C-alpha cells in the first residue's frame, strides 16, 4: 500500500519519507509526524491505516538532517539511543520539513496533521505556524505546554495519558487554561505511548477510544 518517497524542503534539503495512498479516490490528506524512533514500522502502519480510511498519508523523515533513514524499535537500548535526537531539538528545521510534506499533498485536497510523542508537539506547533493545514491532532506531545501560548490557526485535538511519566497532569491543565479553544482528552490509567501497539505501554482500551475520536475529528474538518 505504501512506498518510500523523497521530499524537498524550502531550503532545498532533500529528505526521505513514507507515503500510503487509498485504493480509491482520496477524501483528503494527512501528514503523520513520527515519535523519536523515526519513520519506523509503527508510523508506517499508521499511514497505512489512514490510507485504509481513504486518506493520502505521508510521513516525512524529520531526523534526516541529523541521521538519514533513522528508525528503530522500542527496546530500552533503542529508546535510550533515540533520545539523542531530542537533546537539542531543531524545531525550525523539523517544521520546515513538515511544511515540505504538507506542500507535497496539498493538491489532494484539505490536509490534516497527526503526530505522536515528539510528533505530537510538532503537530501542535505546525497548527500555529505552518500554512496549508485544516486540522491538527497531537498525541502525548511533551513540549506542547511550552507552545501553548501560541494559538492554533486550525481546529486542534490533543490526547494525553493520565499516567504519562513525562507529561504531568499539571501540564495538561496549563494547556487547558491557556487554550480553551483546543479539544483535549485524557485517558485514565494510560501511559506515554499508549496508542502504539508495539510499545510496552500500549493501552488497547484507550487506543480504541482515541483512534475513532481522531478519525471523527479528521472527517469533520477535512472536507
């Protein structure tokens, strides 16, 4: 269903990515932003799942400026290694590469963005800064609280786990207070990464609620 692709950012940097297309005519397009683990099996599966819902889905490899084609799994050693990418994140470059993905699918129709972990923070920032979006969804983005003073320019939905060790509920409440215009869901007992069925923290009950919510949100705003 999907294929590896190349994208060109506004500064002419070429990065990789993954794209999945629906079997029939697309209803819209969705940009998928990775966790710190690259455009790995899970992110590709999210793209494939979106394609099955009728969307063109595209995931830019936003770490290519540091290490091309990086992807890994979720073992303790892999998680520790992947943290190097967020020691000093280059938000401007990651957003530039996200814009390249948006631009690559704008011809399809309305474009949404969905991100997980680091990608959740980027999805929120994209909603406040980038052009060409009609909706944004962020899952457990730890830096969203830092960006919460910036108003999203498109409808935005956020998902957090109640027991996320890296995102205290006080951060979620700060976001709620600063951004009453944003739809926020907190999942009881869920940890960081609860949506990913390849992680030890996967919470099927929460994931099975969050995904339909996300699809309904995209269906409402990507028309």
